[in-house]
């Protein structure tokens, strides 16, 4: 195995709760540590191996915690800029351009100056030019319809949106719900 392959993001591991719910994505190094500490069962492996002085280890791809942990934010997904971008698939909700994190902004559908709250159902990802063009107006007044109405996401689909469906390891696909609704 080449050293560059070890640092590839494709060698990350999917961590499932004891109930098989996806919790997070971790590095292959952290996956090995959790396995060696007997905190997880390995359900799937990457085809890649690492060697120590005396052993060869397959790299874990999917891990399941041995003990159930209560996920953070069980009363909903934490409202923050990054989670809005994940919910909206890093796509401007006015012009449909997919953009990197640094090029997106947050737009209030009903402007804050008109009493619009900073909530899941009133905030969308927008590119800078659409945000400036819409300005202090509603989408209707600006004649800029939304791609889809904003809604509060579920807990689990946020994990799935951290992963590009086409680039996800095959071993993960049985454990993730790639659902277009979010």
C-alpha cells in the first residue's frame, strides 16, 4: 500500500450505534484504536491493510459500538450554518449552484427586518449574488422562487449528507439511507 492511500479520505470508517444507527465518520486510525480497545465490533473492512512490526491488520470500514450511546441533539439537529448547508446539499436554494462552504451564505426567506426568525424553516443556503439580489425582500417579491421549502432535517439524514453517495465506500451503503428528500 502506498503512503498516500493511507491518508485518503476514502479510508474513513462509519461508526454505527449499537442499534445500527449511523453516528459519525472517523479516520481509519481512530477506527483501529476503537477496535483494539474492544469498544466496537467490525462489520465491514476496507480492502487495504496496514502492517506493524509483527502483524497485518485489515482497515475497518464499518464499526458498531458495543454499548448504545444516546446521540447528541436527540431533540433535533443543532441549528448552525454548517448544518443548513448540509441540509441544502451545499446548493444555492435560488439558482441551484452547488458551491463550497466558503462561497455560501445564509439567507432569511422572510427577512429578519420583517420579523423573519432565524429558524430551520426560514433559513436557506444561498450564493452571494442571489442573496444580494434578493436583498431585503421575500422570494415572491424578488421573483426568486426557492428550489424547495426549508424544513427542519431529521437526525440521521444529516450523516448521509456528509457523504457523497457516489464516493461512499460500497460497504457503507447498506447502513446509510441516501434519501433525496433532505
